[in-house]
């Protein structure tokens, strides 16, 4: 087995175990993905199947993502790039076999093409393989790589068909995995276009030296089946409480599985599930509700009050569920969060302007620490309202990235949030205290 490749920052150093105990504790480490060639696979005919509403100018999107990463690093956050983590993981034979067996299956490619693609992928250097897995492969590219292989999928699909689908949604690193207290859920994704993202995270968390053996496991990706949970619906509010949206992409079965495992480990003792409308503009809870300070939430006025369900341990390994009507949502949130009063910030604007700004990710704020958030500059009314409410707002450009329907929270997977009162910051991360 070959040794893991070094990251651009040098050899791996001893770092605190991953832990996310709150949405607003100081952010120390995060996973992001800089968009790459996979964006060029999006066309007017493919974008809907790949869950996109628009085509991005890839170079401008990359520039904007670089600005986002700069905002993080300038504020003391250690940034891990998904493509680097995947490439470093794929230097290990067990990890490579795991990913390739899950990717190049006869069910997906047929009995002739699957083994040929598998063997070709096995022969690639780790970085080239990681790039291929994310960018995808057309029929023409497969034929060029494999030579004279004959296969019915190649004949029928034609040279320009996407044989191995690209993964442009890797940009939204929040969804396919999410850290909840001392463990990680590698999530079962609702739509086929995103299932392979979970395969990559499964390998990274099992075999990359930053993560191996350092955490609990709350979910195991595609093996969870219809028990879907996506990270954009999961908010860790602290002190053993978790807030989860029942959205078009997160199912009651998924929430109950996650809650039961958290309760069994003693990592959480209450979960509040909010029943969201099934609407494209509200695909995840964090498109309409994010935490920006201790006991303070930014909320889209058009979301309204939602039916809620409080899950608690039943003492025998299962869960108890208590229903609450929509009109009690905010008081129930206060009970679950453990705060005498919660502050809900709803920017003041007319209904049409509010809907436009919500679509532009005006509610999708990423907290760097209590009362300090990163947002897109394309949500000026929300940003001004936050500042007036005492929240420090760091704006990053989002004219192009925002067309992908995901803001700064969507584009970040926190793996370490460490209160300033606990220990010291990770190596190479300035202390913000």
C-alpha cells in the first residue's frame, strides 16, 4: 500500500478530532470544493437531470469560489479541498477498491464495459483518478481511453453521452456528509445524480489520515436506502440539540435513524424536525433558516410557521415523538434550543423582493463565530438588515455561484468548530479569541 500523498500545506499534523457542537462556534476546519471541469458538462439538456436550474460561467464561478476560500482563510479557517482529500485517499489500495467497486458496476455500465473501465481506473495516478470521478466521462472519452472495446451502452448512447455522470453538486459540500457533535453522517442522497458523492466521502472518512478512526458514524451513505438525510437540512444548535428540516430531500425515516443513533451514543438528546413545504426554492432548511449567533436565527419571512416534531430517547433504544402545531414552532424551537427567548431576524421587504432574495441565498449564512457570518453580496437587503441587528457580515461575490442555488453555508462542510475557551486552535490556524 502506498503512502498518502502530502497536501499542498505539507505533511499531515496532529489536529484535534473532528467535532461540530454548534452552528456558531468558531469555525476551525472546513471542506470545500472548487468547481472544475464538471461544470462544463452542464448543458440545457443535462442540467435538469443534474439538479441545476442554470448554466454557470465556470471561470467566473472559480474566481468567486477563490474569493470565498480567501474569506475563510483570512478569518483563521483551515480549508481542505475535497479533490485533494479524495486524491490523497485514493493512494490507499483499500480506499481505491472501495470507490471503484461502487462506481464501475455492471448494473451501471454493462458486463463488457464495467470491467474495462474498472481496470483502466485502477491504472490511473490518484490525482487523475480523482479528477475523472468528479468530472465524469463521455462515450467518446471512454472509447479513446479503452481502445477497441465493444459495448451496447457505447453504441446506443453515442460519443457525446455522459457515460459516467459528472458531479457538479460536489460544490455543495454541506449535503453528502455532515458533522453532528462527535460524529459524521455520510448521507443517503435523495436523487441519483448525487449518490456517488457519498461514496467519495465514505472513503475519505474511513481511510484519509485526517479522519480515520477519529469519530462516530451516524449514517453510511447509499446503504441507508430511502432513509434520506441531506446536510443542508441539518442544523447543530448546541447542548445536545439538533434541528432538521423534513424537506423534499430529507425523509422522516432518515431523521428517525439519525436521531436514534445520536441518542444511543449520548451525543444528542433531542431533535426537532420541521415539516417544510415541498418546493424547489426550499429544497433544504438552510435555504430559509440559518443560525447567525447564539440563540439568533435568520429566517425567510415566506417560510411561515411549520408543523414540528420533537424526538427524544424512549429509554429502550428507540425514540419518542411529540407533535406540535405550526403556530407553536417558535416556542418549541426555544424549548429545544434551551433558550428563554430566541431572536428571529426577518429582513423587511415586500413579498416579491423577499422571494427573490431568498432564491439568491439571502438566508444561507455561514457562521464563522458567534455573530460573524459569510454571505453573498447579491443579498444586499438581508446583509444590511443583519448588520443593523449587530451581526458582522463578510460579503463574498455570488453573481455566478449563486445561480447554482447554494450559498456560503451550502458550499461548506465544517469538520471542526472549537470554542475559544476549549484548548488551542489547530496547527496553522490563527486563534480568533
